[in-house]
């Protein structure tokens, strides 16, 4: 086995899910510049997470979209733009076909 493979700098860290108002204290090697005063009165490094067991649909049983960075909105905008482009190309093809048929009749 390789030596010195696993980190040894474990320390108490608070992970906080602000959307659910949930936080827990555990051991971690995660770096953080922020600190928070915990229930025991001591200061611990704070790591903010977007999703935790308190807000994840699998654990809560609720079906909801958790969109912290606007990914759903960007996807919907791209889908709408693609549909508009398809409609525009279909109309252009219909006009070209009609013009070709009109020219062939003359």
C-alpha cells in the first residue's frame, strides 16, 4: 500500500445548508475562510453546502426543483431558443418551396 495517501489533517467543521436552515458538526479536511459559533460555544470553520439531507428530495419525499445557480432557467431559455430557430427554419423552407413551385408553374 502507498504511504501518506490519506489526509491526516481532520478537524471539526460545521457544514451548513442555508436553504433548509440545517447545520451539523463533523470531522473534515475541507478548507474554509469562514467560521461560526456552534452550540457548544466554540468557533469552528464553516462550509456552506447547496444541498443536504434536510433539503434533498430523496430524503424529504418532496418533489421540487432546487435551482441555486439558475441552471433550470438557462435550460428552459436554450430550449425555447432552439424551438424558435426550428420554427424559423421550417417557415423559411416552406417559403422556398412555394417560390420554387411558383417559378416552375411559370
